[in-house]
C-alpha cells in the first residue's frame, strides 16, 4: 500500500520520470542489492533526462525550422560542395551561441544552405538553446502585421532573448524602408550577445547594396561582422539529385 501511495503522489506531482523509474525498479529483482542512495540517484536521473527530452522537443517545435529533420550528423561533405566537416563540427560543438557570433552561409540555389542552417539550429536546440526560423522575403509582411496589431514591441523583446535567430534567403527580394529599419533593430538587439545565422544566394560583398540605405547598411553589417563564421557552398543543385527520373511513356 505504501508503494502504491508513493506512485500516486509522484503522478500528482507530475514527476513522471521518477514514477516510471520506480515502477521499473519494483519489477527488477536486482534492485534490492542497491543502496537507498543509488536507487534514489537512478530515480532522479530518469526525471532529469525526461525533462531535458521534453525541453528539447519543445524548443524544436517552437523553432519552426524549415527542415526539422536536418542534423549535422547527416552532413553531406562530398567533394565539390565546399564544405569541411571538421569546420562545421568545430563550430557546432563550440561556444558560438553563448558568444553571440554570426554564421553566414552563401552559395547558389539548391546548394543546401537552408539545410545546413537548420542543422546548426537543430543541434543548438538539442543542446538546450532556443531558436527561431524566419524567411526574410516574408519577414516584411509579418512585421507590418505586428506593427498594425500592436505586437511588434513584445515580439522584438522575445526575439532579442532567442539564442539563435535563423534568417533564411537573405537578399532574395527587395526590402522597404520600414523592414530595413526593423531589421536594424533586430540585429542591434542581438549584436555580441545572441547568435544569428544568415543564408543567402547573394555574395556578402553585395549585401550593402541590397540593404539600400547606406547608413542603415553600415550599421547592420558593422554589427553582424563583429564576430562571424563563413561557409560558401558550391556545386550543382542537390534538389536535382533528389528528383526521380520520369518514366518513358509506353508507345500506343
């Protein structure tokens, strides 16, 4: 009866990891050889792991990555792609997030820029960091909506606290003056304290002209360039490789 009451109390306290671990211990004869401290340590460890797993799942869901299954372990570093596995892994395992570094991933369409960026952000979530995916061509519309309904300030504050911001397809389409000013606010809040990943078909030396306003462009790029890492992808489009060849039509 005492054990049943303990299990019920663990459930009521939402200590689901400890609840499951205790049930398992009760069914394992070898557990009787362990000390109280050892059994308690196993119960607490299970609870900690469960909570970490739930937190990682929540972080990944909230990040809304374009490629949710992208993982650095699956990185394609075949010849001709311009990718060095050691460089990517060194970055992923390093302190670039806590140091607030920027990561620039450039290259032609279909080269795998967004996938690599999502893989870095996904690994950041697995390490307990928060992330947010934003596609730049759609960012202007979202910003206009938030300005209109009065949620921009709150969203900007929330974004400033996000550990990794992924700005995908940077420089793909023109931006208006309001989006340009908002982009400066977003980047300024993160400079030197929060990490930012940018993917772009546009070479970095053309970013200043794309931003348009020279003063704002100087301010944005000055903040981004303080501490940054670059990856330039090359080679043919990976999308072509995934397309299935069409079957020839049978003659009538």
